[in-house]
């Protein structure tokens, strides 16, 4: 076995890993709806156990802590329950004057998925703001909700023209999940061409 054969054998795992990553990227690009499945596969073994009632109560008390970082961490942990009712005053967090807290709350909306759909109006208001650092998290939160109401679709249509490619891609995902409103989506998309 000479040097060149050993170096080819040593490089083989890297080639395999690169091929696997390219394959996963292609799957994500070709079928963005499957991203949740890929995320679940990649996070296997990292599952958290459900919070106990006493832990939830302690985290609820932490929401009124004077330290903003403690409050943000409590929101993140409570979002893991998937129940927005476990976060008292959650709607106010989405309108907090601090952009960092609003961003944390948007992440919580995304984490809670469809159960947080009642907060879509607050998320849409964030999209109307000029704070660019909150735009992608807000669009991601809307995508996490899945189905939107008919009157919320025009916001998504408007985002199809956004300068940020990630915002546009997430918007396409949102609109694809809301195909029942094709009568609104298709004409607007054709007008953009």
C-alpha cells in the first residue's frame, strides 16, 4: 500500500460526507416542505423530556424577572411545551419595545407551530415595521403557523417582492400551504412577472 492509496482511502469518508450533505441540500431545495423531517432526523437523540407542572410555573414566574435574558430564556423554554397559554401575556411580548424580546417571541411562535396561529396579527404587524432584523424571524413564525386566514394572505403576496431571497423562499412555503386561496395568490404572482 503506497502513500497515494492511503490518502485516497483517508479522503473517502470526507467524500461520502460531502455527498450526503449535497444530497440533503438538494432534498431541501427541491422539497422545502420536508425540512421538518430533515431537522427531526438530525436532532435524533436530542429530544427533551416534557416540562413538569412545577417547572412550567417556575418559568412563568421568570417571565417577570427584571433581567431581560432570564425572561427571554423563560419564553424559549415555555415555547417547548407547544402551548401559548403557558406564556402569560405572550401577545405583549410580540409588541415589546425591545427588538431582542420580539425576536425571541417570534422564535417561540415558530416553535409552537399551528397552536400559536392566534398571534398571526401581531406577527404581521412586525412585518410592517422597518426593522429588517425581525423580517425573516417574522416570516418564519408565519410559516410555522402553517395555515393563515384569507385576510392575511395579501401580506404574504407582498413579501414575494422582498429583496431578501430567504424571505421570498419562506413566503413561497407559506403560500404553498395556503393553496385554498389560489384565487388571491395566482393573479398577484402573475402581476409580479
